[in-house]
C-alpha cells in the first residue's frame, strides 16, 4: 500500500536519513562559516589589493562586503553568479607572477551579464574551499534538505524498480546473495569483503541478514554516490539531476578539451553508460551513468592514442630512446642466482628492444651464457638465441639489438656465429636496409623485423682472407670488477665456501636495504647538478651512493638501489677514493686522458682474438670503448658503453658535450658492478643527456622500472621513444637552471580531488591490519634537474574508501617532452608512512580535464584529479604584494615558529632537488606554502633569477579543521576543488 501524505514512507525516510547524515552537515558548515564572514584580499590587477570582510547574508541570497562606499549596494546576488573557479585562473590573477599567492587560497567569482570577476585571496586553503563549496551548493539550489531531496526523486524511483527486480523471492528484502548478483548485473566491481561490510552497516533492523528497501537505499548510496561527481554534474546540467546530450557535449568540450564531439556521439555515450532505463529513454545521464563514464577508460588520465605507436619512426636510431636490459639472463642477484633462457622471453614481451648476452667457453665446444667469475648458473648460448628468435617480434616488429659480451675462444666464437646465422636467418640480413645518408644510422621503420648484433668488429686494415684478428679488449662494456669476482674462472675447489660467503654478503645487503627504505622511502637525488669542481667533501667520499634512488615498496621485494661499497675489498675502497679525488681535483680536464694515463701506468693494453665470422655479423652497432665526448664522432655506426659511474662523471663535467655526442651515435649505460643485488640506478639523468640505451635489471621490480615503463608507454610500449627535437639538433646544458632560455615552459596545475577504494598497505609499519588508513597523495615531477619537484596533499583521517582532498598542486616544467609525472598514495602513520600504490606516466601522455588515475596493479583503486596545462614564458621574480598580511603568529613550539617574522631563504635548484622530503604532512596540517608567501618585488634572489614557479618551500603550519571533511564511508555528493 502506498504511504499516505502523513506517512513519509521508506523512500522519503531513506532520503532524509541519507541527507541528514552526509550532505546537510557539509552544507550547514559551509553556510555558517560564510555567514560568519572571512577577511580576504580583493585583487584589482595592480600590485595593491584591497582588504575586505566578505560574508553571506542571512537569507543566503547574496554576498556582501565591508567597508565599501557603495554601502547597501555592495553585494553580488547568488542568482547572478555564473561560475566559481578555484586557483589562479582568471585574467586578473595572471597579471601576478607565479609564486605570488598559494593557489589553494585563490578563487574567482564570475557574475553578471558581462561576466565580471571578483578575484579573492583567502587566509588559508580551507577557507577558500569553504567558500567555493558553499557557493556551488547555492548555485545548484542546494541550501537545505528539501531542495536536495527533490533532486533525488527520479533516482530513488529507479532504485525502487531495481530493488524489486533483485528481490527474486518477493519477500520485500534482499539477501547478501541477491545483492551480490545485483551488483554484478550493474557492473559494480567491489571487493566481496567490502560489500559484506557495507551490507552489515546498512542492515540496521531486527531482521539481520537482509536489507529492506530503506536499508538498500542507504547501502547503494553509501556505495556509489560521489559528492565530487554529483556537483560536477550539476554544474554542467544547469542544476538538473541529469545531463542531456547537449550538457554532456559542453562538458566534454570545455573540461575534457575534446574535439570533434557531436550530439550523436554523446547520445551513444549515454546509451552505453546510463544504467537507468527511464533515463536512457529520455536521452539523459544521471549520476550513476556519469560515474560509470568517468570511471571508464574514457575518463582515464592516460592518453588512449599513446597505447599505439604514434611517433615518427623514420628518423635515425640515435634520435630515439631505446629500452634496454642488463644481464638479461639473470633471474635474481648478480652473484648466485639462476640464469634462465625464459628471461629473454619475458623481457622481450615487456617491450625491451636491447638484450644482453654474456658468452663464455662451455664444455663440449658449446658456448654458454652466465655471469663470469660468479656462482650464477650456466645456460646454453643456443637456447638463448632460439628463445630470442621465438619472442623477438611477438609484441612489435621494431628492431631488437643483441648486445654480445664476448669472452669466448675463436673456435667457440665461430660456433656462436653459426647459431646466430642458422637460427635467426633473415632477421640478420641487412642487405635490403638502405639509408639516404650512408653516414647516418637507419631508422626503426626500415629495420622492422631485424636483429642487430652489437659487438666487436675487426679493423678495416686486416686482410679479408684472415679468419681472425686482434681487437682491443679495453672496451668490454660490462666487465665485472676484480673485487667482485668470486671465482678465478676455473672450477674452484673452495666453491662451497665461496658460495656461503657470497650469500652472507647478499643477506647483509638486503637487510640494510630494507632498513634504509623504511627510514626514507621516497628520497630522490640528482647527482648531476653541482658544477665541475664544486662537489662537497661528503660527495667526494660517496663514489656510488650519490645517485641512489630508493623505491617506495616498504616491506615488499626490496631490490632497490643499493651498492656494496667496500663489501668485497678494502683495497677497492681506497683506490676509489683516490680516483674520485683525482676526478674532482681536475674536474675540467679531459676525462679520457686521465683514464688512459692511469691505465697505461698500471698495465699494458688488453687485446683479444676475434673471429671473422662473428665480426661480419656486426654492422650498425659496433662496440667501441669510452670516447672523449668532446671529440667529433668518426662514425655513427658504433655504440659506446659507459658504466653508470663513468657516465655520471661526464654528466657533471661535460653535460652539453655529452648531449651533442649522443646526437650522432648510440650510447649504452650499464649498472655499476657493485650492484650485486641487481638494484637499479635512476635512468632519468642519462635520458636528460640523450643516452639512448639505459640498461636496467628487469628482474628487480621497483621505482626505476616503473619510471622506465612510464617512459616507453608514451609510444605504444614499442621500445622506442623519439627524443625531443632540441636533443637531436643544437646544444644545451640539461643541468642548467634555465636550460632552454626564450622557450615557453609548461605550467601543470593538478587538482587532487578524491580517492576511491584505496586498499590498506601491504605491510603496515604498526602491523595492525584492522585499522583504517589515513591517506594522502604525493605528486612528483621527474625530468631535467630544474623540473624535479614534489608536492603533497594533507592527510585525510580514517577513510580509504572515498577520501576527499580537494587541493591544488602547481608545477613548472621546462622540457615536458622528457618529464614524467608520478602519483603516489601513502598511509600516514604516527612514526612515518606506508606505501599504498603509485601510477607513473609521461607528461605528454596526460589527458586534460577531470580524470581518474588508477594505481598500477590495482583494479579499482584510483584518485580523481583535474589536469590543466598552460604555456608560460620568461623568468619570474618574486612579486610585490601583501607580505604576511594574514600570517598568524605561530604558537610557541609549533612547526612554523622558526619562520615567524622573517622570510625563508630561497634555496638553489640543487638544494631543492637534493632536500629530503618530510615523511608526511602532519594530520590537520597543510604542507607546502603559507597562505601568503613572500610577495614583495625586489627581493634579492640568490644566484640567477628564479624560474617560473620557483617558490621557497615553507614549513608546514597548523590549519583549522577542514570544514568539508567527511566521515568514513560516506559517498554523498560533494564539490570538487
């Protein structure tokens, strides 16, 4: 029986319960705060702003301010407001240099028929969010419970129909099984445990184990409704509770920056994503359909066009970054692990295009592959080549480079050549490959389906009839250091003893690695910043550690960048210090002349015998020793190999010359032999210098491989990514504070809005698996040294299902073509932070507008963001403005007490890059800048003029409790920032 007018019935009661629990408190807090008023600064485009007291009138119909000569006319009607935008987006704000104001404190109100803007700066980000949230609710007509309830009516009718259809036995309630079937039907993918938890929370009556309609409404809305998306939908629906095709078209064009969208394509989207049949029949998309659409691949942050090869593939090989593997055959560490042929299958199918094969003489005349002088197991060279032949071109047809490290006798080299020729066949035939310029390398396009052998080649002056000849062995690209050798080449009688020693060393290294990760799991260092001769005493002592970058995954597989400094030999440590001191003392001198002198004094030049048959297989990728990067390259058909430490020296002393060197020939970087745990170095500094093949240990998952995947996902994960044009022609210093003067920079404005279904950390520091997480988001830009930066949001307490941050992070990027953007989600802990998940992608692969960032390896966990990228130019100095106008005096002993009364000095680029980021923002504290950072023109910068976006980081200070903070599990509509 239908409920009487006096009987509200389950529909209205459910609605009121939902509203009173979720939406109304948010609205009331905003309205109360706005009516109490806020002192803010009105900007007028000049350097001087006006301090005024703004408040919402008692009828909630207009905004007023005082003092004003207009008296009662000093007001803006809510009905006249067309838009409220957060951040520094208006034309007035653009007149002020970057860094003048914290974007979180800025917002603009567009009103009237002429779309005038009222541009305001609030004392804190929280107060700005209160005004933006409140004004948007008022614009949507949501000022009390009844007005919002009217907007829920259509949706509740559909819920009733859905409930009746799911009630299979017609008893007026749903069991957990019926609910699970319904969710499957509605394409809702939630963990079963989470569904059971919400089911239990919604089952409030005495009939435990089932949900009545009222309980089902609470369950469904708790599960699905998102405040951020609801308010976004209202903005573009002209305050309707649905989007029609015209509304959706406007949203896609204005916010998502899509072109070529038609009303017909919008109707198709509604038909595909709207679950309510009634809405479908009307061509309308309600909040559930809108949520489905934004959470589909169409709303992902990654550009779908980049899932396919889209770059020009007809340029010389030296113009591309090429994804490369180090000691590909190893399944674990560098000393005792298994060598496996199937590692080549795994790596090639992951998109790698340069694999390494270490070849040694084996028994019965059969060459073998393993890591020489170690306890790694041995596999047949033939099996490796057969695996490469089978898997080289399954994922894509672009060329594979086979990096041969040849330690074999001439007899077994001939056997290697025979296997290569017989097994690979036409894949080695380069006779059909032609280039317009014989001095240039061919392109990936013309080399499709081909395998290039990288190895030593006989000199041209050797007789063509000679079946072998001598070549230099000084250019062995990956020779293991003497101090890391465990065996002498022959089967050692003390093998068991050596194996035990090696295992103890590795165990010690792994334990140290885990401890260090827990101390500061997000530290990152760029070692190429100091100019020649400027290294400090600590840097001189750290031969390898200065470039080590630590991964995030605390408690999981810890193959993070760790070096075994001095683990095998004190003698090596002493010689390293001597070599380091020499390189620092004579930093500007020729690196190779230093090296040749020291080598010449120590030993005679090493040579080896090379088979003609193997030499003839090498054409475009001849292995040569480390060259002086200032010397003009004689031939482009060669590959120079550099250890990471040698390459770092060059990056510090001759960065511009190194970049020019890489324009004409290929370079390969490989890990230090002291990385016996198969850890990885940071590849980004070497990409910055244009090094094509930056070889990583693919068996060691972590931060560095994530950066590598992000880099090469920008071009269909085909293993080749085109360098920026300025890296292929011309010259610049990638380590400069202004590497490309006169060129436009990009400003990335990221609004971190909300999170969805964030899981608990895999291994919490406290070990309490039952506690609810306190998440925050960190965003890191990785690229040129001047572009590297991190920002993070505040902590949201006790909510991993739908936390709301609503914060704006701003980055300036000088060379976006090589920059990566990394989103990390952390769980704040009283003694640190625990890693939850990450997503890394190329700057160029980010889509604009409202996007979901799905965490890698997690099906449903995501964060919801708004992406805006704009061009900026010139060098921006600190601005004249309202210094310290609203800086409240800090409490004694507070985190920001040291900053009271004086500006913090602006750190240099190197200081900003090398500083350690705080473990996490304290709960109820906003990290980063103060409400009003230094705004005074004429503040003297230390060193050269600051770049756009260079703002001295302030210490985090306490802020009031966010007025829009939600309770755990609530899913009601809420504004996005």
